[in-house]
């Protein structure tokens, strides 16, 4: 495969090289006109052609052009483009800052109309370049954000079936469904997957951002503020706008390889970004292939706990010890699953008049993930009915496999035009996410020897079609106006499994979807907004937005937002906003109903049920139909620019959500056994039931801060220092809304385990300290990420005990070496010091923390039972079943070779 990659790159280079015969070579350097700082990544293009390059880390470039070329066009984000006459010798190019270009960076996310530079914006924004993401060394977009944005968190869970297809993420501890994802300013479709396991993000769904190829990204804009008034539902916590590469500067091919320090989790990836400029437009495309192999991190299993009837299986100790002698980890496979992905993306534009452009974007992703369920030991499942063990061999149990096949697509076509100062953007977007599952090496025990060993248990699909029209005008020097509307139609489908996957006890590990739980549901909504921006003075800006929405399934919602900023001087800016917001219940949350096999501490794997919000069972329980969440969001911030190379921002936020939708805790039957709840459980053959409800009122508040110092002279190079952090003051519920039937039975849909998953399982704080050192063209990047503590209360813990993951610093090193203007080699060591998650038991009465030692129970013997309950007798000893605040894989090495052509 490596030879194929190399030949492909050489072929591309050779093909392009045919066009450069009889060329001349130009060299030069690009700098900031004001402070002389070099500008790595600046675009240098022979005017009137598609021939170009970018400056290296020293701001220098080398470019072969036809002898007829007389002018170079030099450009860089945030600077005015410049035409430079070609002359003999070395070209020194100085670019001036262009505020209008910076304004365009902000307009697409920060406001629907008012154009403001980063210093002037009334809203907190993070803007990350492609280089920022690449320097993390992470192989997926979501993990790169984890180590760049303090308020952004994502988590790997050790084993959670379909959750392995995409990890839950969130901004400001608000869950994945409260951050709106945009691509080039257009709404990205939600994933078909809803997290229902005991993991962060439970009961929610978000867009699959891990599927977006990093090679296609130009920059990322993250608005850390409620934006329902601008964009509608799903923007309570903020908005992430992914801007794709557009006008073509150069082509590139990147080969990436990686491996963990333990020698597993091998990664190989190959991507090509290319395109072309032509007389009236451009096209830019990316192709990306990757494969990551299994990284296994099981724990050592306790024989005594396995043999214990209350903790394990009540099997003879001798039998358990005999098996564990062969498989000390009880055959379990958990950590990072095998992942194969193919990604295709195209972005283009075409001039259709003097002031009009047709634009289009399309992306398709295929992903396959192979993971494993818990190993079925011979004392857990005494037989496989001879279906999985070859004849003549001793039966040693079996490990069911779980395969997820994901297809995700999105496409937009639109027209932007301008007439008499009125700017109009008319677009249509379609998108969808489909996931189908396969279980193999398993059996349906109720079918005996007639059971298959391969099952298709069903899957899910979500799709939407979105139409937008946005109109704006700068009425005069002080007043700007914009308005627009959006129509969206959504469809959610649950696919039925094959009969053998659900009949009787169902496929062991992942029962299939029954026909009565499958089906398709749809809805539509229509919304409109108006946005006004007014400069009261040169220093004082006020912006207001009003939005109204109508949904076909629950009715209307009206929200608003007011934001402002005041510049005391060019060095001190005060900003703030207040908004109301809403989030419509997902179709998944309204209609998904299923039986699910889950780990129950002390009881092994049990089948539980999720009844949908409109089902007869939910009606019998007195569960009201879901309504939108309502929110208020207040932010106030301070921006400081003490010197030209130093900038500081502080932003306080306070988010209150009323009628927050949650997937409640598993409710078991009563001791009397004669209630409607008991009848529901008995008739469905499940031990507990969960459902969605507008169950909580919550408050989340915190502080974001960013300190950036650049151009520090150090030796023969220049050092940049970046300090960014997030600290959570409050993240809690203020009240629980229990249905009367549940409350009368002295039960609650929100228990301490759900409380932990929703609130305390995310870091209390996170701080990123980064150093960028540039010397003789070599760029050295050292990032240190401090993950604050997280706390869990797992099922099985006594009322006086919690578990807490201790704070830890993860250090990442990246060294980028330009071999030439066209070839760059980058070496990354992620988690240099091999820092692994560590957790303690906490006695809530005394505050004493105890680190349990599985190999020596003294002096922690009092936690013996609880340790085994929450780790499934040691299977998940490193992170527990719920995961931790950072990766469990330890040190990872990655290397990449990028060749421009």
C-alpha cells in the first residue's frame, strides 16, 4: 500500500511537471507591513493562471512560472491582496492588514449582518486555521478541537456499541444537541445515532463532525454564545461554522502514519486536496482515505468477584480460575475500535453575472467501525450450542462482534447576488446520516441449535432538506439591516432487524429492532428573522435580532437577542449579550423506542427498554408530550490589546434552560408489582424502562479566557505563547419535573447516575498552554492541556460514595520540518509523558479519597465490592464503564509527509 501511495504522489508531480517546461523560478518572502512578522501560509499565485504556492514557516516561497508571467498576486487571510510585478532577484512582499477581510471572517457566524473585526465584535469567537488543527497531530477533526478549544470536550467510551461510530462532544457542558454545526454557513444534518448507553451525551444526538476531512478545512469559526435568534434550534450553547477551502492556490497530497506506544492502534491515512481556478470560477476538492486498527486496553479480571453470586456469576471458583489463567482479561476487547473511512468533498463557485455567484458544496463519507461486546465466558454462557466452537475443540466462550456501517452526506447549492447595495443569498441544502448494524459471532439462545451466528439488528437514518433566503444591506454608515427565512423538513427512520435478531431473547449482545418499534416519522418547520445593527457612536455598537418559528408537531417559538460592545480605547473593549433561545425536541427523542442490552453493575448484561414519547406505555406512565426547551443566555466580556503582540479576552457566560429534555434513569417495577409500570415491564419482557421528558430546569455558568503573545525574540527564532482556558462555576439542575405516576411510586426519572453523566462528568476546568517556536524554517509546537477533575456516581455505588477522575496534564509535541517549499515532514508525539486516567473513590462524609489497588486490597478492602460492581469485575479498570475526561490510549506517535504540487 505504501508503494502505491508513493507512486501516486510521484505520478501527480510528474504530470504537473510537464506544464512547467521552459519556466522561470521566482523566490521571495512575505511579511506583515506593520511589524515585519513573517506570514507562513500566504498564497502566491501567478496572476491569470492557476499556478501557485504558499509560503513556508519562514514566510518564504519558491515558484516556477511560465516566462510570460509578469505579475504575482499575494494574499493572506486578514490582509489586503497585493499584485507584485515580477523582477529579477529576491522579492520582498509586505501586506497590509485589511479589516474588511477580517470582517468577512466574522460575519458568517457572529451576526447576520453587522461586519466587525475581531476586536470590535460584541460576541466571543474562536477562529482556528487549518494549521492550528494540523499541529495537534490528532487524526480526526473532533479530537483536534478537543486540544485547541477549552470549552469543547469529547470523550471516548470503552465499549458502547453504536456509540463507537462517533463520540459525543459538547461546548460549555451543554451536550451535543445544543451546538449547531454549519458548513460554509449552512446547517449540517444531525446524526441518526442517539446515545442511549450510560455515557456522556446520553439521550442526545449531534452532527458527525469527525467525518469531515481536515485537509478540506480552511478555518473553523466557533461562536461561544447562544444563537437561536440568528439560526433557530440547536444553537443554545453556540455555533460552529466550518469554512471549506475555496479558491484554488495549490494542490497537496498528505500521507499520515501513526501507532500507539504499545504497538497497537496503527493508523494510516492518505488524502489529496486539489482543484482549479478558471475564468469565471473555481473548484476545490478533497479525497481522504484512512484506517485505524484496534487498540485494546482491558483490565485484569478478579476471579473471586466473577465467582461471587452478587458481583459476578456464582460459578465454581475453580472453573473461573481455570478460564482466567488462559485469559486474565476474561477475553474482553475494549479501548479504540477498528475504523475504516473514505471521505469525499467538493466546494466550488461560478460567476453568473457582474455581481452574482453560483456556489455549491457536496460531501460524502463512508465509515465502518468494528468493535466488540463483552466476552461471553463459559461460566456466563455455558454453551454456544456447538455453533461457534469448531468440532473437537474445548468450548471457551465467545465474543460477539459489532459492526457499524455509516453513510453521511450533505450538499448545498445557492446563488449570492448584489443589487443597489442589497445582498441576497438563496440556497438549498440536503443532508442525511444512515447507520446499519451487524452482529456476528453470536447466537440467539432462545433458538437453540437453529440460531444463526450472523444478525442484522437494524439501524437508523436521519435526513433533512433546508431552504434559506438571507437578505442584507448597509443602509448607511450607522445602520445595517438583514432579514431572511428558513424552511426545513426532517425525516427519521428506524429500520427493523431480521427476525432472528429480535425474536425470543434476541441476538446475544445487541437484540434487533422489532417491527412495532420500527417506522418512519417526519415533520417540517418554517422560520423567519430580522436583524438590525446600529453604531450609536464610533465606539458604541448595538445589535438586535428577532426570530419566530413554526413547527408542524408542537407549534410556535419566538426568541430574541441583544448584543453590544463599547470601545473605551483601541486597547480596551467591553462586550456583552442577552438572548432567549429554544431547542426543538429531536425526532429521535420523540419516536425512538427499543430494547437495549446494557451492563448493570452486579447483574451483568440486562435488557432494558426505551419507550417513545408518543407510545401507549408513555401515556400510561403519565408522560406528557415533549415540548421545546427554552433558554436564556447572558454573556459579558472584556477584550484587551496592551501591545500589538499581546491580546487578552475574558468572557463570562450564564445559561439557564427550562424544560430541558433528558432520557430518564431506568425505572424498575415496584415491590407490590401491581402498577401500570409493572404491567409495562412485564408485557415487554424488560427489567427497566426509560423515556424522554422535559424533566429538568438547569443552570450552567463559567468563564472563558484567552491570552495570546506573539513574536517573542528567543535565540535565533521567534516564540508565540497561547494560554486559553474554561472554568465552570455552576453546572447543575435547579428542579426536577417528575410525572405524577412516577412521583407517587416514590421514584424519579432523574437519579444520581444521570446527574453525574449530565453535569459532573465533564471537566470542572480545562486549560491549554501552547508554545510555538519558529527557527530557521522549523516549527516546534508544544501544547499542554490540563484536564480538570470529573466525578461519577455509577449504578452500584452506595449513597455515601462517588468516583472522581483526578486532574492531569497531557502534553503534545509537534515538529514540522520543510524539506523544500513543496515538501514538509511533521512528527507528532501525543501524550508525550504517557499520562493515563486515574480515579479514586471518595467518601462523601469525610472527603477522604482512596485509590483502589486491584492487586492488593489492603488498605482499600472496603471498596472491594463497589470496585468490581462499576468495572465489571476489573474489565474496565482504567476508565470505568463510563469513560474518563481524556483518552486511555497513552502515548501515540504520528508522522505525516505533505507534498504540494
